[in-house]
C-alpha cells in the first residue's frame, strides 16, 4: 500500500505543477495581455493562433507517442521547452512578438496535458486506481495558482501572472523524471499499432464523442478569455475574482473525489450529457448577470461543464480504446475535439465580445446545445465496449 501511495504521489506531482501554472494563466492571462497594450479583438486572435498551432502539435506528439511509447521523455522535453518560452514572454511587448511567442508556446505547452492524461488513464487501469483521485491534485494546485495570482495582481500588478506561471512550468521539468518509464516499442511493433488515425475518423461513436465532449469543453472559451475582464469591469476586485475561479475548481475536486461512484451511477455518456446541460444554464446566466451571488451559483456549475464532462471523456477513452491506443486517442480528443474547436471559438469570442460584451456567452449556450445533440446520438449507438479492435 505504501508503494502504491508513493507511485500515486509521483503521478500526481506532475499534474499539480501543470495546473499551478494553468491557474495563473487561465484566470489572469487576458489581464496580463491587456496590461501590455493588447486589445480585446487581438486577445481573441492570440488565443486562436495558439490553439491552431496546438492542434498540429498535439496530433504530432500523439502520433509519436503512439508509435514509440516514450511518454516520459516527450513530457520532459516539452516541459523544458516551456521554461524557455517563459523567458521569451518576459521580453515580448508588441502584438507581433506575443503572436510569435504564443505560436511556439502552443507547440510545447498544449501536448503536455494530452500526453499526461494518457499516462494517468493507463496507470489507473494498470494499478487499479481511480483516475479522478489522481487528477484531483491538479485541481487543488489550480486553486492555489489562481488564489496566489489574484492576491499578487491585487498587490503587485499584472506582471505577477507570468512570474507565478513560470514557477509551475519550471517544476514540470524535475517532476517529469518521476513519471513511469514506459518501455520503447520495438520497430516491428510500431508497424502494428492497435489502430490508426483513419480508423477513429471512420468510427461514428468516436466521432460523436469527439464532437459532443469537445463542444462541452470548448464552450468555456468566452469564460477563459474574457471572464476575468468582465468581472473586473463590473467592479469585482481581483481577490474576489480569484475566489470565484477557485470556487469552481473546488466543486471540480469534489466531483473527482466521487468520480468512481459517478461513472457507475450516471454512466460515461450520462456524465458528458450532464456537462452540456449545465452549460445551457451556466452560459445563459453569465450572459445577463454579474451579481456576485448569481456568479457563485453559476461557478458551481463548473462541476458539470468541466468536471463531469472530463470524467466522462476519460472514462470513454479508457473503455472504448485498447491500452496501446490511449495516447493517440487522447491526443485526437485534445487536438481536434477541444483544440481545433476552441481555436475557432476563441476568435469568434473575441469578435463577439468586442461588439456585444458579456452577451457573447450566449454563443456558448448554442455550442452546448449542439454538443448535447451529439451525445444523445452517441447514447443510442455505443454499447460501452471497444469502438476499435486491438491488432491481431
């Protein structure tokens, strides 16, 4: 049991470092950008451009991991690259400089989560550990990163966002060395991978999952890019804003703690459906109010729009794909299901927000409705087993 606890701690440490940085970037990156003179429309462009590069990077890294199996080495290299890009961000002051830096940043940062989640899904299956129990420490670190950043911005200004984020990115490098060292695949085995890209693209249940779960996660685009700016404009102070972000992730942690029970009771497809249904309520509410009590309620729905959907997505990949294909499946989900969709929605969100302000959240309500249609169709087609066959 002690050995199992040590291994779980090693697995969780990397995720905690990643989400410490994410807590700073996700909640306050637009504030940092605006402090450097970037307009709302340009913020949308920066997010879109980074996401587009991320799509290609995640697919390439997923393909490499699928063929070679060297996940720890890939994560170490990408983490080291992230540290270098933090230095470039520090000296980037124009839109063009931030755009170029963001393109490279997207190449090294975005694949990390997809590959790491692949490690967690496989290790959870191998060791009999509940995935959510490992993943919740990332959520705890996200809250810490968000609260630290909110307090730091309140006391020292927007430049603090980059400094706190850099700490998390730097910690990824040593923690990557603690991850399990998978054996490299033999050259012959690489030619006989469990399945290929086109096997998944031709598979209707997988594609319905990809669109449904991807739309649920992509519906956060306006919140992630303009949520903090909206609340600041409404007169909410930075410490309170950081607490609103932290509250949403605290609910996420509770969901992770009971993740095994939720999957058994609600089901894989049901969890994604719950997330999309919460999206209909959450984004519609955020389009029309900045009342603090209302926002507290709406942030609780993050337990559905993110956590329930994420748990359902990881359970789907674990059950629908053979172990040797999880890395590729994860990368396709992150690259196309969320990455490509968010890339378009981020630009759309920037244009909508520049013209309509917080009413841009209504666009996310529409996205949630479309995703829910796909999940209803998936429930009728998927029997809960593998959607592709293991190679003979």
